[in-house]
């Protein structure tokens, strides 16, 4: 059934229910298909989203992604068939497409964003915005020329505990924020096993994961960052081993980092390979189980990064992709002149100390659907996408992506120069 026919039938039968909106997904990886795309298909009755077409530069990955989405639509009781596009232009210019979702490798964001904007489509761009500031500024120019806002996918902006803690950060009980501490100890060794393993494609873990964190800092601070210091780098834990098998599928060693078998992979629903094209791929950037000891990776695996803002707020990120799996793997603490907030992402609990310590309470800010991907944020993201399609301004956009990348790149520069302070606006040492 085509979207046009489907839309006509729904318009006649749904009696005012949500009308269908067509979507193209560019980049058939985990994020585009098995998180965002799957949530779209699952909620299609509510949101009206129909994924018209999918394009990936690897054709069999595209076809297997389409089969997966077709199955999700069937499970949701919706008669709809997704198409595998043969090219980027074919996908974005399809007449039934209203919204283009860009989830390619980070270094390759400009071309699909430009193609989608040229075709007159709405654009959702997943984080990080890019690897280089030149590309980020080009995307900002494309948005300006399109004269319509693009939407970005910093998931914490759609995740209930983060929204709740930021909303409370400037209440009289807490006072104006003065200090921020974000602790991220998540054993994401997958950054060494996926395409993120090289800075040229991803900007490394500090870009892919840290871009979220720096967006949170900017969200809270409401000010311009003026100084960034960073120490860290690559630990000896993942020293390259030229004798190790290239990938987990070819390895019989005892290893706590085996892809799809770690505690965090199982907890996040990736305890299996969702797309067989990752098993047949030979290029390290196209498979998802590279050995963590495979030579050739140049990304950092830990850092302590401090950011100072024009309004006096100081923020610190304590970050590592090694360490144990635990239920307090990501926490956010905000200290004001009257009190402090401490949020634990896993549980959604916010510990509030106010009135200079005279009052304390614990708030449960978890979402009912927190068991879904990204603690329910992807479901909220899809719902906000629908509102974006209907004309609402997105909660986070391209300017936020550029601002986050400025801190990322300043942190990288500081790391390479023994922690020297860098101005993220000029990329010059202070």
C-alpha cells in the first residue's frame, strides 16, 4: 500500500485522528532503524508516521532494515510496506516524504541534510552535529537558507528526569545555579567496536557521548562558554594487540568486552545482532564487533573536562567509557546558593536539598515508559517529531549542536596540550 492510498483511507476512516506523515531515514544503523525508526513504527497508530523509504550506502543493510520495519508495522497492526531506496536523492525526493531523518556516520551529515533541505523537506539530524566546526557551520548555513528550523536529537532534552532537574534548577529553593557536575561512568567499549573507533568518522567518544553532556551544560547555564580545560586521553586498558582476532565473531578468548554479551549490551537491548550485514562486513567501519584491542583506533577513553561560562557558572564532566556496569552510571548535580539537586539517570530519582539544608526530599521523575530505549526519551522524541511536523518549534536545534561541538573541539585541543585552557568561541589558548 502506498502512503498516498494509505493517507486517503485514513482521512476517510479515522474521523479526525492523526493524519499520516511520510518519513525517509538516511543511515540504516542502530540509531536510525533500531531505535528511532522502531519507535516510529511502534507508535504509528498514535503519531501517524509512515517510514516511506530507507537509504544506506550498504545495500543489504538497507534491505534488512526495511524487513525489520515491515515486521514492526505488522506487529502494530498496520498494513504498510517500507521501500528500500537506491540512492540518497531517490529517498529524499520521494513525493510522500515530509520528514528526513539523518542518522549517517557523524562525518557524513552535510550531504543528506543539504539534499533534504533542497527537496523542501523537514530535517531531523541526530547528534552530534558533525566532527568539524566547518561542517557544523555549513549545516547552520543550509538551515538559514531553508528558512525553517531543523530538529536535533540530544536525547536528554527528551528524557523526563533531565527535564525535571533542569526545570527545578532555578527555583527559589535552589537559587541560581553556580556549579554543575555530570558524572558519566558507562562501560561503552562499543565505541572501540563500532565505526566510532576513529576520530575522523565520529569525533570519538567525547563527541558522540560528550556532545549530550555539553548540551546539558549549555541548557542549564543559559550562557556562553568562555573557557574549557581537559585532561585525560587513552588509558592502557585497551592497548592495541596485533595478535588479537580482528572481531568478536572470530575470537575464542575469555574477554569481558565481548560485543553483545556485556551487561550493558544486554540491558540496552543489543544482546544480539539486529542486522546480519554487520556480520558479513569486512571493513572495520561497517561491522559492529571489532576487537577492543584492534590496532587503528585513535579515540580517547576517559577525560575530566571543565567549562567556565560568561555568567560565572562552572561545570565539570567526569567521563569514561570503561569501568563497571552499575545503576548509577550517569548522574547530574547542580549546586545553587540555596540548595542542590542530584539526579540519577537510571532510577530517575532527584535528591533535593534546599533551604540551606533544612529541607530534603527525593522526587521520582522517572517516566512510565522508562523501560524503552534511552529511558523513554526516544518515544518522547518521536512524539515531538510529530509536533515538529505540525509546526511546533523543536526543543533543541542546530545552534545547540554547534554550541556543543565548540566545547567538544576545545576539549580535544586542551587534551592534546596538557590541559591548557581554550576559548571555545575562537579555539585559541587563553
